[in-house]
């Protein structure tokens, strides 16, 4: 082509639009995340076991049978399939108690976190939204809560009240709100300062409405992540309390309590503590994988 | 040959989950002593990536390919990472766009200035500080000795950019790449920084690559210019030629966007670059259709921008 | 800077006071101490006498002021259970707990920080993913279970570690491991997160453009910025490790403050419990204050003003 000549400019027609919806991307990310899938399946498994416990095992977890105390499990010569994992001190079927233990952990975990979520999100959103003195107060409360030796205070309270199922839930829930507060506060602050919120207020939109329609939906993803990780923490907390004898009371089939009760036998019959311990670990591990997976999906960091 | 920096068919390939991206394709240029090469183009055309490719600072997921890439005769393609690090800051230096975040907030200005000299040469503390003070003064910073102890957050944007320039000059490099050094600064400071860079170049004979999307600035500071679009060079030549008689419609389009005081009549529409001509380069270099899993909301599939790279050989210009 | 220190110090004092009062009130309203001490069979009269003797019938705030007044003079009261001076009891057991907590803290930092740096240098590589898996593992393991497992494995099966007591440093190996494992993940993740963010910053790009060595870039430039939040987390971690000593000391029968706290709680030995709570609260606030100071020192943006 000779210098100085300009070729014809073709106006290219736009070919078909290749669009991919947000939902498809999200689904693809979820399916591609192995950790999330593994964690979710294990958690679902535990939930199903807890729900269908009466169908899975026909023994009563509270049913004492003092004639058949401390039976050995099947792999011993004198064990039989009636009690595959043997019986405990009170003659209760061990496997059944392990199965029902999933109910205890899951119920306590979810309920305690629900309480923490309500307290924490309220404080966090209120503080982040209204700022000023209210925010300072809430910040102060958070610092106080974080500076409290929770383990010791919780133990002491449980000891004085002789413990109960509901109280364990309440204590763990009451002391665990800071994670929610911190996360909701920073997100609320970010959203609060956006122009369209200021515009909405100027237009006469009530604070309540703004919080519900704008802030809550945006805070939700992170709250879900904190909640799943919080459930893992709550389950660990309950098992710890029960292990120390200051959690749920016997005869409730809590895995932590079972480790405590089994401690005396651990040198000769290690499975007594191994089974409940491994189950605690497995459930918490799955919960953590779920939470981490959700966090990766919601805000992928460093993923190309 | 007076060639300080030379590149032939420089390519950058980035591997992403959606496919292979070629943000830089077949870029060639040469830079001599005392010369300034301007690289212009809109955001996303690949100009910054080109300079990062030259420096060997591409992100991990990116790969660089070229038929030829050399700095002062040294082949940059065969060099290993350690030797390349020896060249950076030493023979070839770079200034970036965001002065506010380009300095480490935890260390003093003096510390950051002196460390490149320590890294590349066996210089004593006294000598290094002296050079730092000299350069700070040279870049127009008042009270240079006391600045050494200051921290970046205590300096304004313009001052920080001057510190960046001083830092780039510490080891007496032969080539300096300035990637939009004035874009984040206000207009009056812009003019000062530009003047400073031009002065330094005249004084030291350093070769400079000046990257910008601002044609006006480039026309003032660069003798040669390279117009980039969608990762390729669409036009190259002397600044005067390219801007007064552009051969490529894209260059013409860019020039049309600039209102000329006195000439552009009030009320006429400014030129614009039609999006129908600007697909993103998601396809492989053979022009295969886009892979289905593309993350952007809508994209125009399949079309290749036609490219025409006229070359202006010396003496071949007809009417001028 | 001085104003900053003063403000933080005042805040720390206020928080300590609030926590102390809050826990005092919580413990008082949680249950009837007199009933718990006297037992189920006590009559109303006996309970009233007991309450009067222990000063429990005064308003709670007055009880607190009395208690606090004594504390300020160094009098922490006597144990209801043993009659001993509370401060002596605690003082005797302090070294054990400090050894345990100190060891666990050092291990947590020595493992967490380097692993975090390592995984940040190659994000999403197999190395990074394995480190993260190990992290989740550590987070999910109940401390008491790990302790028991260690006892079973190393103490019983392999017989290489003593399983109770606190005589030699060997006695501390398993407890320290059990206590530290739960805290390594958080430190590792935070370090990793901070390093990744730091390595993506513009000033790292500048450092690389200057041709600095990779160790200089990593440690001098990136780590210095990434470490600031880790310092705050370390303070919190040490506080949690101290509290966590309650469980670890019970499992390994180490005669430290944690075990004392646990036993006193079970025996409802209120003066001891209240003192331990106060002491831990002071630890927490002192640690937070120290980390604030360290942060201010390391971050010129705070220091300069």
C-alpha cells in the first residue's frame, strides 16, 4: 500500500453479544470450590443424622440398662451388634449417644450463633449508621467484651447456676457477638457514606427503611460467613464447657461430656474418647470449610 | 547503532480462568541516547504492560515473548531473574503514576532513596546521602537535607513525585520509563514536572520512554511517538509527522477528540472513538471466536480490529 | 504522640474497671453464692447468716467498692476453701502458667508468621493450599481432645513424654503444643492476608523497579507493613492462650493458675475466682495497650503526629 493512502474504514457490525449472567458465575464458582462442596456435604450429613436419629438407631440415648453396663464394642470377643460400640457406665448404647450428640452440637451451635448475630448485628449496624456518640459507646462495649476473659467468666457463671442446656446456649451466644458487630459496623459505615444514601435521607426516607432496604442486604453475605465460622466456634465452646463439667448436664448426650466421662477409661479403652472427639473435629472442620468457602465465593482474593 | 533500548515483536500473554488474554501484541520500538519515545493510547491499550514487560515486572500469571529485546546491547530475553534485578534501578529505572502510594509509608524518604544505591553499588553512607541530597535539590525540592528524615505522608503529591524522580536517578540509569508520571497531579505541577524531566534528559543524555494518554503532553516532550490501540502499535513515527499527518484513522480519531481553542467552533460535536471498532482481545492471536465463559456483561464477538501500520521511512514523505 | 499514649492509657484503665465491675455483677446475679456454698439442705436462717457473714446482703455496688478498695491495697482476700491468702496461692502457681502460656505464644508466632509469609509468596499454589488446610485443621481441633490424643500417643503408646506434673521442661512439651495449635491458624491467616495485600501495593512495585533483592522486598518492605495488624492479633492471642490454660492445665494436671481457677470455680471459691478474673482482665488490657504502643512506634503515620 502506498504511503499516504488511507484504507477504507469499515464499520463493523456488532456480532452476537456474549453475555454471562451473574448467577451463572456464582453457580460456577460454588461448584468449582472443592472445599465448599466437601464442607457442605459433611454438614448436611450431620444435619440429616441429627434429624433422622430415631430412625437410624432404635435405642434411647437416655435409656439406662444397668445390667449391661460397660459392654465392649463389636470388635471384642464379647461384643455384639446389639451395641456396636458398646455401652457406657449407665448401660446406654454408645453409638446411639454419639448419634444424638449431633443434635446437641448442632442445636447449640446454631442457636447460640443466632443470639450472637442478633446482638452483634444490631449493635454494629446502629453504631455504623448513627455514628457519633452512639458509635463510640458501642465501640467501647466491644472493647470491653473483647477484654473480658470470657472462658473464666463463662465457667464461673455456669458453675453458679448449675448449668442447663438453655443457659449454655445463652452464655455462648451472649459472649460471642463481637465478630458480627465488627463486620457489620465497617460495612455499614462504608455504605452509609455513599451518595445515594445521603440522597435518600434528603428525600425524606426514614432511617429504618434505609437500614432495611439498603444496609441489611449488603451486610448479609459477610454476616453469613461470620455466622458459619461462629457456629464452628460455638460448637467448640460447648464441647469445651461440657468437657470441664460446666456445660450441659448429664445425661444429655453431648460429645464434650462423653469425652469427659470417657477420660477415666482412655488408657485401656481409647475409643471411648476417640469417637466423640473425632466427631467434634469433623463437624467443626466441615463448618470451617463451609465458612471459608463462602468467604472465597463472596470476595475472592487473589484468585485469578 | 545508537540504540539504547530495542524491542522487536514484544508480546504479553496472560493466562486467566476464562482463557488466554493477549494485551500486548507485536510491539516494536527502539530508543536511542538522549531520545524520548512517547507511547500514547487510551486506558487499557497495553502501554503500561509494555513497559512492565521491558522491565521484567509482569505479574506471575503473565508471560513475555519477543523476537528481540535488549538494553544497551545486553539481551534481556536470555537474562536470569537475578541479573535482571541488577539492571533494574541501576541501568533502567521506572517512575509510576500514583505518587501517593508508590512510597513505603514506614520508611523515611532518605532511607528509600539511599537503598537503591546501596543495593547496586558499594557506596558509603555519607556518599549515598550526598547524592540523595543533590538529586532532591536537582528535582526542585527545597531544604533537601531535612527531607531525608521526613516520611512520605508528610509530603504532598507533587513532592512525592519529585522524590520518585530523584529515586529513579540515584544510580545514574541509562533509560528511564515514565508511566503517566503527571496524570495524578494538578496542571501547574504537571508543567513543572515535565520541564524537570526535559531538563534532566538534556543534562544527562538519558533515554526516556514517556507513557501517557494525553496527546498534548506527549507532543511537547517526545520526539518519537508510538500510538497503541488494543494491544498493538497502530502508528509510529516522529511526533511532528504523526500528529500533523496521521495515517491511521485511530490516531485521527484521537486527535479529533481534542478541542482546539480558536478552531473548534462552539456547538460542534467533539470526535469520539466508536465502540464498534474496539473489541477486547479475548481471543487467541489467531482470531478464533471468543470462549463462551466470558465474564464481561456484553462483548462484541469475533471481530478483529483491522490494523494498518504505515511506516514512515526517512525521506519517504510526500506532501508535508 | 504523647496525647495518643495518654488517651490509650486512660481507655485501658476504663476498660479494666468496666470489665471488673461487669464480671463482679454477672457473678453475683448469676446465682446465689450462699446457697451453693451451704448446699441444698440449708435452712433459710442458715443461708441468711451465711450471707451476712460473707457480706452478700449489702448492695452489690457496695460489695464491689469494698472489694476494690482492698485490692488497691494489695489485699485480695482469702480463699473460702482453704483459708489461704489468695495472692499467695496465685503467686505460687504463676510461674507454671507463665511457662506454659509463654511457650505456647512463642510457638504460635514461630509457626504462624513464617507459614503466613511463605504462603503469601505463592498465593493459590499447592503450598498455599496445604498451609491453609493445615490452618483449618488446627482451628477445628478441640484443645482438650488434642491434649488427650497427645497423651495417648506420646505418653502411653510411645512412652516418650511424661503425662502429668510440671517438673522438667519435657513436661511442658505436650501442653505447649496442645495449647498453641489452636492459635497458629489465625496468626498464619492474618500474616498471609497482610502480606498478600502488602505485596500488591504500589510501593512494592517501586521496590521491585529499583531492583532490590527479593528478601529485601519481602522482609524490609512488605512484612513491615503487613505485621501491624498481626501485632494486635498477637496481643489478643496471648490473652486467649492465658485463658485457655484453664483447659490445658486440667488435662495435663499442671499446677498453674488455670487449674486453680478451674478448681476454685468448681468449689465456688468466690474470692479466688474474682481475683483471677480481675487478673486476667488486667493482662488483656496491658497486652492491648502494649500492642497499641508497639503499633504506634512502628507506624510513622501515628508516631509523627
